């Protein structure tokens, strides 16, 4: 009898160690890529598979980062930027990310423009050595911002002299979609995960155990330590762009990292942040940046005109007014402490 109990105990321990428990267990991992701490939370049926998936995902992210990072000298993007008008052969992954980014530049009519990079550098956001360029310098920089000058033929990238690209506004979204696909491949329909790539991209795969959605806070740009709203996500991504995320101050003026391609200066559309909720993380990342540039009125018109992009949005103005699109009726609520704030629903 004692022997049998011992065997059962041993089996239970081995089972727990090998992750063969039937009920789903929680596992959390953190890795660092794209200048961000990236957190994965898995609810999995098989702990071993999750460990393997994490390894594949972390290595994949690192590869993607070394292809797309504008500041890594040997990345495909940096090589294209240095090529002085000559064609550069890129990896399949780079070509795919670039073609998806260019599609978003086009659909947003250049509110998102990956050729804003020389202007981003001029403001010192790349190296965190901030400065305010002169009006003449900004005029010259703005004249060079034009995504339609980027040539992508197969895997060959050609940039005219003086044009440089940066996928910073969309890379985390692109990575988020790839990561979500990896989770779905591990154990289709059974595992669920929350992939947190920093504020610009959060992806929910499935729901939490018990079928409950993930609840994600939306940062109050006026008090970034607080959340003003909560969004419930299930098989859905979310991304936020805001002036509070990266900025500097000079002579009492705040200058942030999201630039208006028309002026090469920080976009002052009256918005403090934009959150986009959509099935695609790339859409969330790219459109949150673009809608921030467009502003409330133009952004709302864009939402009405583009149902095919399947996105919803939350706008917070610099005056603290909150707007949300109608499609968020079931998964948006005000956070604790903000319950008495008015929310205008955009139809
Ligand atoms: P995000 O944080 O996703 O909104 O992206 C902002 C980053 O993209 C900035 O730090 C810049 O590197 C770059 N960027 C700034 N303005 C634009 C723009 N209008 N279109 C594309 N990229 C931009
Ligand atoms: Mg973005």
C-alpha cells in the first residue's frame, strides 16, 4: 500500500515537472528586443510546449530586430539607408514588413510615413540628443518625406539619395502579429497568451482560462502612472501612441516623437493619445501613430471611411476629453477614479 502511494506521489511529481497536468497553467517570460522589455504570459495545457514556443519566439524576435532596427549598422534597413541610391537586397521578412508598412502609409495618405526618419534624427529622438531644428531646416526635411519614393521590387529596396526609412512606428505591431501566429501554431485553439510589447502593441491570443477576456488599461497621458480606461481583449490586439511616451522640453515647450510628415515637426493635432483596437497588431501600431497625426476630426472620418481595416479607436485630447468609436460598446469602460468622466461616442 505504502509502495503504491509512493509510486502515485512520484508520478504526480514527474507529471508536474514535465508539464503534463490537464488543467492550464500560467507561465510568464520576459525578453528584450526592439528597445523594449517584452512580456509573454501563457496559459497552456502543456508546459513543455510553452517553453519551446517561448524559445522560438524569443529567437525570432531577436532575428527580426536585427533585420529591421534602424540603429543596427548591419540591419537591412540601415544598409538601405546608407546605400546612396543603390539597390539593396533584403531578407524575405524585411521585404514583407516593408511592404505592409508601405500599404499603411498609402491608406493613411502619408499621415504614417516611414521616410520621416531624417526628421526624427534631426530632432535627436534616435540618439536621445534632443534639439529644435530651425524653420528652414524643417522645411528642407519635410520636402524629403515621401513614402512613395521608396522602391520595393521583390526583396530589393531602393531609396533615392537623401531618403531614409525607419519602421519604428510599425515594427512592434508586425512582430506582435508574428508572435501571435506562433502561439496559435503551438496548440491551436487551446492555449492562450497575452503578448505585451510595450504600450505600442499588446496582443491577446484567445481568452483567459474560464473564457474571461484580458483586461488592459489605457494610460492617462496627463498622468501616465494612471489608467483612464480599461479595454477587454479576446483574440484582439491593441496599440497606443501618445506624446507622453517620448518627448523633451525646451523653453517651456514640449516636443514629442510623433512627427507630422507635412511639417517635419511634432504633430500638434490636439490629441494627447490614440489607442487602436483591431485583430491585427500591425494595424493597431501603424494606425495609432497615423491617427495621432490626423487628429480627432480627420481620424474619425478615416475610421468611418475604412471599415475594411476592422479597427476601433479611443482618442484622448490634450484638453482631457475622451472619445471612442461605436464598435467598442461592449469592451470599453472607464477605469477606477475616472467613472465620472464623460465619453463621447463616435458613430
Ligand atoms: P509609435 O510609437 O508607434 O507611435 O511610433 C513613433 C515612432 O515612429 C517615432 O519614435 C519615430 O521614430 C517614428 N515616427 C514619428 N512620426 C512618424 C510618422 N508620422 N510616420 C511614421 N513614423 C513616424
Ligand atoms: Mg505605431
